[in-house]
C-alpha cells in the first residue's frame, strides 16, 4: 500500500480533514526549503508538495511564479529536488508522504521512467503534474512507469469537468483526486467559487477516493466552509506568502492557523 493511502487512513481514523502544504524547491534557498518542510511536518501537515521549479508554471499565480523564478535564477535544478528529498528522508527522518509537483516538461525531458525510478529511490510517494494528459498514456506510458516505481500519478478535476471526463478519470485513479476550487491560476483569494460545495458533492458521485481541494485556499474560514465537502485541503500560495513576509516564524503562525481550522 502506498504511503499516501496509509496517511489518509490515519486522517479518517482521527475524524478530521487532511492538510497538504506546498513549497518550491530552492525558494528562497535550499536551506530554507528544508527548514520549511521540517517545520510543516512537525506542525502537523499530512502531505507536502515539493514543487520542482519550472520556467513557465502555467497554473501558478504571481506568488508561486516568483518563487519558481528565484529558485531557477539561483541555479536550482531537478537533481537538487531529488537530493533534498533524500536529505529529508535520511537525515531529517520525515515520515509523512512527500509528492513532487511540477509541469510535464520536467519529467518528459528527464525521461519518464528514470524520473519515476529516481523519485522512488529518493523517497517520493506521488506525482502532481497539472498538465499531464491522461489520453497520451498509450504513447508515453507515464502512469505505467509511475505504478512500476510505486508512485501515484494524481488526477485532477476542474470546475468545468464533465460527467464523461470524470468517468474517464475515475478509472484506475489512486491516492486522492485533486479538485480545483477556482477557475484560473493559483493564488490567495478572498472568496472561493460560490457553488464549490455543491460541485464537490457532484464530483463524489464519480470517485470513491478522497477529494483534495486546492487553488486559492488561504485562511481558516475557507477551510471551515469546506469541512463537509472536502477530505484534504491544499494550501500553497498562502504559505509562501507568509514566509516571504515574516520568514519561518510567520510561516509557522500560518501553519498553526490552518491546522486548527477544521
């Protein structure tokens, strides 16, 4: 059983919502990324997304886009992400599931099978690739490689996903379903989609897996509003924004706010 499934069983047993947080590898530097991950794990994150920097992060708003740019400008590369994960697992003894998040160009250029193999060897449990096209599986075999090396290739549902699309996605889906809470890119939002709870109820008709809801979620009020609709909350931009404004101490304050929300 993949570690993602084991962690969600723990969440269910504790009768609470799960929390997945997000860092950009190498932002603002590798030392601080490592410190952020350790803090998040200690404070109670259930899953952590480690974003491998990419020059054109299409789905990300200004905060994460800037973090990607700064990491790349500092010379952070894919190999650094693998090395960080090894350090987190072997030296820092991080036990919670870690997932790589990036865009398809990165694993494609690296080599899809090699990427999945090296991810397993480093200690990664899942892959979040927003622009992966499931319909190309017969050509690139990405999901097959992921399964071979014990990686869960996460699937996505948007506000525009049709019933036929969700039926397709539900076939062989594993781990959790990543549901976009807004239209457009990531970023801190004052308000979520008005009919999000209703939409998530419709999504549940097609999936037995937990629903992880992300994009735009930034405060405890928004989390509370999703208590009966979501299983896992994903917070990215708000965490990076907190660190940018007040370093690790401010990020810890934000983390504790999120943990207490449900």
